[in-house]
């Protein structure tokens, strides 16, 4: 398998494991505070890398603006709503909904960019939606009482947050794609996107809204989860995705990077000791088959 496709698959693995690491810390701090601390730490790490390696050279104002908008939509909106969904639905269901960013990107490209969506493409969109619905609403595994499988509050509100996270990711990727196709450095691109998301998060948390306040203190174990999830998802995972977009076909890259709903099942099995239900496997595999139809048509 070519290096760009391997990078996309690596991103999917990173994102699947991130949900398991982040879930307890997100519930403890709240999604806004968790995302703010996480993205701030990642921005600091990437800033050191970019500064020491001199990766800022040749950045144009147009590239900076596009990546800034991509970061606000894809990371601030996409990630924050993902953790809102995770706190309500758990990492498996939230991850499945987030993976709908792939068919969403295809439909947006058809609707706004005039890209052709064939019969196979529409079939893929339908399969993705059906597969994710089965995975989210189907019966949990044998240990469905585990905290990672518990549903808190109205499941439909949680699904709304999950769908918003996928839409944010899809829009952010579409905006970033032309810049990355120019050979823009993936680490510098990730830093720009995250830094803009952090600024917006800081402004939101400074507001008097009770819903965005931090819920609990940052303890040692919580900090380790913040750091681990941030490094795995943003430093490694996002950089792998942007690297893959430099030379890989966007359809194949998007399909491989969207394998998280399948990857998370054996990971969840290892963490909880509970075998996922057949509906979880079937729904995830149907969703991935739909993504393959969309992007490999």
C-alpha cells in the first residue's frame, strides 16, 4: 500500500484510540474546557516544531486565511460538538456519527462544487447513513452497562451533536484541501488550524454562559488524558491526514481515514473486556462499504 494511503489509515487508528482516551476527561471537564486545554497543548507542541524547523517560510495570506477558516469550522465546531456527542453517547456511537463526514463531503461537493455523484455514489451515501444508524441505535455489546456504552440524556440530541461534528469536519477538509494540494507543510497547516480554533474557544469560554464553563479541576490523570489524546489525534493523526492529502487521491484518503468506526470496536473490546454486539460490527462495516462506494466509484 502506498505511503499516502498508509498515512490515512494511521490517522483512522489514531482517531479511534483517541476517543477511548478522551472520554473520561471530557466528561470531567466539559467539552469546551477539555477541547480548549487539549488544543492549547497541541498548539504549543506544534509551535515548537514549526519554529525550530523553519516551516513558516513561503506562507501566503490567502493560505493562512483558508486554513484559519478551516480550523474554526473543522476543529472548533467539529471537535467541540464531537465531545458533546461523546459525553452523551460514548466514544463508539460518537465516532460512528463523526465518520459521516465522508458522505457529507461527497454531497457537499455535489451540491456546491458541481462534482458528479454517480448512482454508486448515492448508494454509498445511503449505505453510510444506514450503517451508522444501525451502529448507533443498535444494541450495545454484552457489557452494555459499561460507562463507554452508557447513553446520558436524549439520544437524539446526542445524535444531533454527532452529525454536527461530521459536518464540521467535512467542511473543514473541503476548505483545507486546495491549500494542502499546493504542497503546504502538514505540520504548519495543523498549527494554523488549531491556533485559530483555540482563539475562538478562549473567546467562547470567556462568555458568561454557564454551559461553556469548566466543570471540574485539571488533575494529574486528567492532564495525562488531555495530553495523550491531543498528541495522538492532532499532532500525529491530523498531520498524517494532511500529509496523505498532499499526494493521495482525496477519495481513497477519505475512505481510509474514515475507518475509525471499525477500528474502535476491537479497541473497545480490549479496554472493556466486552465483545461488541453483532449490530455494532454490521453497522460499522456497512458504513465503511458505503464510504468505499462513494470515493472509489
